[in-house]
């Protein structure tokens, strides 16, 4: 039996649940499927504490299921146990070393602890197996940004968006990297394209707010910011922008200066 359902967590956790489940002779296949689906549904619906209990229950019966271990690791990361998450991803990799998603998930957990180079190694491994893996490319770009390697980050964000043209956050991150690098016209052009296609995309509107204000075009900055405030209040939080959303320093500082004048 193969599971191909996806459990996705914004902004970084992307897990593709593809793995052969190991069937216990004392447990029916249908019951195994039901337990897995129940845990997966709880995970996807955001009921993380209940999901953890269900994954624990499932893994007591099927301890060699790499997909379940990887999913439980994702839940552990969400509820604040990155060390436990890494341990589960390690076990999943030991059981199924050819499946690349646990490497991505482990990299994300390592990023949460600031282990940039260890996370980078996991993403590089994935890219060596799948050069167009947009999740690994995107997360690798975030690592490069955290290391202030913004040109490398910009190029990786571009590759991620090429691999998945609908991945708006990768395009917005590429525009922010251009902003940081001083490529203002390229950044503005990309942000405007994103807003035309996704009018309620707060990230692009917040970035354009900062960019327009830095150019002295206060009216357009104001109009974009009005929309951002209605969509996502977190963009007023400098710590969130830098540590969670992972914006570069220059657009972050420009946006904070704009807000301080309000």
C-alpha cells in the first residue's frame, strides 16, 4: 500500500507522504489505513496534540513505518519539540534512506534550531537526487539568506519559482532578495506582477510598501499598507519578519521606518 497524500504546513514544512507501509500480520490492512488516515487528517486540520497521540498509537503498532515517523516528526516540530522531530526524521531515514522527504523535514527542524550548515547539507542532498525539488530549493535559499548570502539566496528562490511557477512565496522572496541587493527596479517589477495575480497576497504588498516608501512614493506605500493590515497583522512585527518569515535586513528596516511614522 502506498500513501500519496500530502501534509503541508506554511511556510516551510512540506511533507509528501509516499512510503510503503509495513503490515502487521495481526492487524488488518483496512484498520491500518484508517489509523493512518485519521492521524493524517488530524495533522492537516491543525489538531496537532490529537494528531501526535494518533501517530504515537499508530507507531506502537507499526514502528517501522517511515512515512508515519516523518509525519510525527513534523508534528513534534510544530508543537515545539525540534529535537524530537529530528530524532523521528533520523529514524525515517534509517528505515527508508532513498525517500527524500525526511531529509527536507529534518532540514526544516535543524533550521528552527539555527543549525544552518546542517540544514544546508540535508537540502543539498535532496537537490543532488532531485534538482527541481522546489521545497529543498526554497528552504536552501532561506538558509543562504540567514547566512547573509543574498545573491545565492536570490538565485535559489528563482530556481524554486521556476520549478513551481505557482509558488508565490518563492517569487516574493526572490523580489525581497533583489531589494536587499539593490536591484530595486527588478524587485518592484516582480512585486507588482505578484499583486496583479494575487491581490490579497500580504507578503508582496508589505514588500512593495517598504520599497515605495524608500523611494519617497508615500501614497502608494500607504495604499498597499492599508491592505496588508487587513490581511495579516504580523507584518508589523520586526522580530517575526526577520526570524520567522526571514525577510532581509534592508526591506525590514524600511518597513519598520514607514510604520514608525504612522
